[in-house]
C-alpha cells in the first residue's frame, strides 16, 4: 500500500494526522472488512422484525493513508454492535444491521460514491472516514437526505458546521484536546515556559498549539516563542537557532507535529543540546512513534486510550486485543467502540429506528459511561466531550498519567 504523505494544505486533524509507518500492515486488516458480507452481524443473534432494525452504513477507507485509522475504527464499532445484537439489540429490541460501503480509498471522490450508494440502500446512520475532507465532501449528500452521520476519528472543529446539522464528531475536537493539554501542562506538570512548534500546512498542526497556549497562559504558563515548519522539512536549523537564542531554554516544546516531521526535529534538537520536554498531541499516539526509543523517552502524548491494569478500559482492550492484536495500540478502535455504545444508547432512548428520532436522543446524551470515561453531546454543538488521557512514553510504551476532563469555561473558542 502506498504510504502517501498528505500534500500541503490537505485538511486532516487529530488522529487523522499520523502518517503511520505500519499503514501497509494495518491495511491488510482492511481486506478483512472488505471481505465481510455486505450486511453483517457476528455471532448468533435473535430474530428481529424489519421495523425493529437500524441500518448503519460504513463509508470508510480500506486503502490509502486513512485506512490506518478507519480499519480500527470499524472494528471497534462492530464489536459494540455485535455485543448489543447478542443481547437482543439496542434497548433489547432494535437490531443494528451494518452495510459495508465501497472503499473510499482515502479519496473525497470515492467517499462521495460510497456514501451515495449507501444512501440509495436506505441507511439510517452513516459512519464516514477519519479524513475530514472526505467526510465533509460526502457528508453533504447525507445532509440533503437527513441522515445522522459521524465523522470517523476526525477532530477538526469545523467539520459539523461545514456539513450541517446531521453531521457529528465522534472524537474530541482540537480545541478541547489543545485546551486540555494546556491545563495539564501548567497545573499538573508544572511547566512554566513553552515554545510552540507549528505548521500552517494543515489546521491541526497550526491550531492545536494555539488552543494549548490559551489555557497554558490562563493558568500561569508563558509562551516564549513560536516556530513554523513545513511538512517533510529536512532542516530545522532556523527553528533550533531561535530556541537556542532564547534567554533561557523553555521547559517544554508543545507541538501537534507527527511522523516523520517530529522525529526529524527531535534528532536535530537533541543533537544541538536542547533538552526541553516534548508535549505532543494525539497524532503521535502510535506504536511506530513509541518505537523510536530514547529519542522520544518522556514525551507527553494525548490519547483516547487509558491503559490502566484493572480498569474497564483495560478489560475491554484485552478482549479486543485477542482478536486484533495489531490494532489494540491504535486508539481508533476505542473511538469506534465508544461511538458504537453512544449510538446504541441513543437508539434505546429514542425507542425508534428513524434517523431524526435517534439524532434527537443523541443531542440529549450527557455523562454516558463508556469503558474509558464519560461522553456528553448535550450542549456541545455536535462536538462531544469524550474521554481524554495523558500518557508518558517510557521504554517504548505509553504509560498512563492522568484522565483529563476540561472545564467548559476553559475550552478555547473554535478557530473557524
């Protein structure tokens, strides 16, 4: 599989951004999804009447860069739906029937074709790709039809607004993740000064550090400088010289950079004697980044995962990992699993199968328990509050530090 680096200006966000070195390995799993029968429910399920069925469509990437996230996301969704169907369905009576759409191939053009075909089949709910550009392009078809949609693992703040009132995020938004990181850095890590490493090549790498700065400075931290890089930049000498010229080395360098750019910067910064701690975002929550050894030791990572022995999350991760060991350290699966549980709850509360009723119930969900925390949609404009944790990389693993829930008053205003 091509390991394509997004072009400059390509709009990806959050976990969309990791250009994983294991795309080829993970997209092998995509063939498993593609090979599943068009409509699939695992295990032995009770009989359901046709009017007690919610038809769910998956318009996701099986190939291309987005498959590294969409595959795990789909597996998490299926796990949640299969569990529910094994117990009689959502609310004990509503079967969830999955229709697998055609491969979006990490392309907006193919995503539109995939969604249009699923809409022709009459799906009630759509799960679209982590690729924000594809979700927006294809989502406009769902908007016209009045079909409830979730934008994969995308974190881009403006995806719901760009599509309309039928599109929701399933993941945290960038202003929530950046703001949460700023609070954590100032209050929990005791970081006093930070340098922001940004890229205007997409909104994620540009805006997450700015959201961080809002709360970091609110709680006593100081941003001492900002540097801008371009994707696949080979030489970070100018930025490193700027950091070295500061009156004092910053306590931390905060960035939403991901592979290959962050490792390249780190190698050059460490060689130049810069010892500032790296405070990163969810884009580096990946086994390939953890595998970089001493270079990334003690880096702070934001994640959906909460790997704590004995926790509800760890229990479900153990079950998932037995079937999908290559996916369990990719947080996309837990985003999918949580989103599946939320949809099941909305169907139960709606006591109906139509998209409008399910959407109305979704809008009322507040403090709903999932294995790694609580999810709320009520009052958050289709950008949910979902569980966030902070991990520290130690000896090649993400070690849990703290679960974080940002106060509503601290959430930075979206940059649109």
